[in-house]
């Protein structure tokens, strides 16, 4: 039985910092006992992109696809995603892995309201 909710907000792209990997580790551990929301904002909308092939890092897209498959709600800002070429069609992008949705900035407010804890990973 899960209790409470945690929301993680990311703003950095997948390989500019270790924030994506840190968020993955936090979310995966939290999923054992909590609902997990992840909101991708600004350059973090690049995280779930298909076809990434990092040489020295874990594949951030695959990590976040795994989180979504495990039950985390991973959502991206539509304005940020569209500005970076990820055109949403019915809340989904053909460029994204897994069940990751492009929703609304208002969803961030809803996530924050329903959360017991918030982690913001941003520079």
C-alpha cells in the first residue's frame, strides 16, 4: 500500500548535470512506498527522448521510461516541449519513450498540491 506523494521537478537537460540520474534514484526508491510525480520543465523535456546514445552516462530516456512503467507519473511542460521540437498529439510525443505525457503547466500546480514532499533539482 502506497502512502503519500512526492513530486520531483527537473529543469536541466539529461547530460548537463547528474540531476536526471539523481531523480531516477530518488523516484525508484520512493515508488516502494509513495506515489511519485515527475515534472519536466525547461530543458528537462529532453530527458525522455528516444534514440539517445550517451557514451559515458546511463540513458536518461530509458531510465525515465522505466519509472513510468513502474507507475511514476512523468509529465512534461507543453510549452517547453513544443519549443524544443516535441510536438504533442493528444498529450503524447512520438519522440518520447514510454508512458511519458506532455500535459500542462497547471498539472505542476496540481502535483504540488497533492504532494507531501517536493524535490526540485535545478541550477
